[in-house]
C-alpha cells in the first residue's frame, strides 16, 4: 500500500480539539492486553548503522502492549507501547485507520509510543540509508511490518474487549542513569530525571502501570545481534515479576540527546533496568487520584528543511562518510525521479490528552531532544505535563534551537540516515511550541 502523505496531513489538519464529557474516576473503565512481536526469523536490526549482520536469536522477547480506557459515554482512548525503534508515518496512518474502522477509536485518541530499543527489528522503510540490506532482506522487513501492523490492531481490540471498572492514580519518581551525550558541545548538558507514571486498578486490583524515562535505549552495543528491549525491556519485566498481575508499559520521553551512563554490556543493561523498575515499584503507593474532564487534541505541523544538501555538503558540514552518503544520494535521486522534486518540509504529529487538572500527556513525533521536555514543564507549570517523544511517527531527530545552533549529529547530520534531504531550519522549535500552545490551551 502506497502511503498518501497529503491525505494523512489533510486528515490530521481536521482533527480539532474534541472535548470528552466529564467523568469521575469511579466511572472509568480500563483494559490491558499484550502480544509478543518478536520476529520469528532473522531480520536486520534497527538503530545502529555500525551493525554488519542481521539478528541471531532472542535474548529477551519484544512486546506490543495496549492500555485502553473508556468514559461513561463510551469515549475510548488507547495507548500502545512498542518494543521498537519507532513506527513510520505510513505505519501510523495504516494502523490508525484500521483501529478507527475496527474498534471505533478516532486517531486523536490513539497513541503509538515506542521504547526506541536499538535491539529490535527494522520496520517499513525506516533508516534504510543506514543499513547494508539486500532486496531479499527488504522483502522480509516488509512482510514482518505487515504482520506487526495486524498484531497492533488486534492487541488494541483485546484491550478494548477487556474493559472493566477502573481507577487511575498518577505521579512521578526519578531515575539518574541518563546523561547528556553531546559533551563535545556542552560538557554538562541538560537531562530529565523525571519518571512520570500512571497506575491503573481494574476491578479493584492494580493491573497496569504506564511510565516513561527520557533516555535512549542504547545500553547494549552494535555488536549485540539478539532481540532485546534494552533497559526498558528489563524494567518492564522486573516490574511485572515484582507485581504479579500487573502489566508494565514503557514510553520514551524526550531523550534523543541522552544516553545511558555507563553502557555497553548485558550486566549494565540489567543494572539500569533494575534501578528504573525499583524506582517505579517504590512509587506505586505514593500516587494521587486522577479525575476528569478528559479531552484530546491532535495536529501535524510542517517543519521546513533548511536546504537540500549535496553529498559533499553532508560530508564537510557533518563529517559523514560513504557508503551512507552514497546510499542517500541514490535515494534522493529516486525521490526526484518519482516525485519530480524533493520534500521541503517534514510533518511532525503532536498530541495532547488532558485529564482534568491532574495530568496532561503531550506526545511528539520524532527523536525529540530533552530541551522540549524541560521547556514544556517550564512554560506550563500548572498543567502537570507528561512529555513523551518517539510517538506516532519516528522520522528523524527533532532538535531545539540550541542544538541546531551547536550542530552535530542531533543538530542535522542524523537526518541523512533517515533519508531526509537536509537539516531543519532555525524555526523548528518555535513552530512546534506555537502548535503545542494551541493544543494545550484548547484542552483546558
């Protein structure tokens, strides 16, 4: 199925704020479901361009998990968490359409959030410039992606089918192993230690905890070629082991420039996962009730590219090298041949769910740097903002004005690997916050 980008943007542009009638905590229903999405055969692994071979077995299973909730007038919302690098625009469009058609949930009430593990499979066409894949391996990726999309739609249906009376409690704890990795620009750069969480009790029993942390899931190195959820996978498994009957669902915060510290071994990934899990488990008894009214809003904002760079410009400006620059040049030539021109902007999906005065979930597409989370909390101190990145479409890095000015990988060089024609221009941060301000205000 060919992705119709114009149709997707037209659909999102029509998603005005949709108020949902007030409902108290005792009137809520919730349901949770899980499906194993571990590939059954060898595929190329996502995230590290330095990898030289496809997967060889499973160290830890990968999952898609759905948390559904519903108000008294059957307004349904679903969060899907995925042990993947992320979904693409095309996947988001297809999954959203199928969920709306089969389960009656409109796109603005569906979040597709990824852990961004670098030990999961390549999906769709994501980051193909980075990998030395054969045509046969691309066909295997396409087949896996089609099956994965069906699994995601089905797990949403399973969570909806499981809806039962529920209560919600929210709050946050902290984790400290994430550190800003752009030390060549800012030796002591910003990070976000907050771990927001939402506990869901169904029929009086704790059944789900949704949580996030702003840190890359890159504890394991490029030499790791077994499926693994990295620290987020370990944390989810540990929480579920410590609290039988509880499903743990992880979303990545705005941590595109944050790495685990230290990193590099199985022992370290277990340490980080255990520390995060313990922090979440310890906080479960400290949370406060969440109540309505609940509202949802979603839009897409065009982020302009500065310019289409030549291969030599990619090399001299960002220090990039062949064969990646060569692959990118071939991809750009193919796009020109098919479309007549290169894209001049990239759409970013933005989404806001408001739970009365208790919680405001803000999701952004792309690999969002930590400045966005810090600014959201600074600009909206009374809104209890929960910032989440890597949601609904992971199309490339989303730099702040600071990171753009500094340059480097997150400041533009990474977009070559994502098959974009050039870096973003200097207006990106303000365009995003102008749109987020509209969404946040409209849901109050």
